[in-house]
C-alpha cells in the first residue's frame, strides 16, 4: 500500500530530468536489430530499395526507439523509486514520431518525470501513476521522437 508520504515524495520528483545519453546510430546495428526481431522491411536493411523510397535511404526500425528510450531509466539516471509493500507495472505508452533516424545520426536521449497522479481503482484500491516523458533529438537539434510512458504503482 502506498502511503501519503510516498505519494508526496513521488510528486516532488515532477520535473526531475535524466542526464542526456547519446548514441551514434550505425547501419550494421539497424540491420542486426531488424534481423533479430524478424522484420524484413527493406527500409531497415536494403540500401537499394530504401534509396528508392520516400526516405531516400535506410532508416531505423521503430524497435530502435524503444531500446533508446529505455537507456536513461535502465542506467539509473532517472531512478523510479521503490516503495516498500507496493507493486508496479508498465501501463501505457504514447509515441509521436517527427523525423526518421538514419545511419550516422547521433541521438541524444533525455527523460523527465512529467506527472504523478492518483486514481482509485474499483477493486485494486489506490493507484499512483508515475509518468515519464522521453525525448530523442538528433545531432541537428531536431526532435525525432517523443514518448510518454506510465508506470502504475499500487
């Protein structure tokens, strides 16, 4: 059970940001990722077909965004607090895509606590939603993707 003090501590985290995390996107990584997830889309791995697409070359598969988005949290740069006696689960994710990620891009990933709010469940009791917003920006300063995810604690 989450106490009022626990909720207060969580709400104090609103606005807290991770340190930026940067990664250079390599063509081989995109190909290996596409192969690993079994996605045959030529946009991710076939230079000739991708060149003739509206993108004009190879772009990253959507699975790459998910892996990039998890790094700041997984590396402890934005720690999701553990609350004794509570349990949590991944709830909802929304994605906004603005530009493709291409081989050679350097992507900067930052995450922040966007919101913390409570809801009363019919059967589960009090639930606390911990919302993290992650932004991916390329080396030109262009936002390529924003993701907002919720973790529910009860």
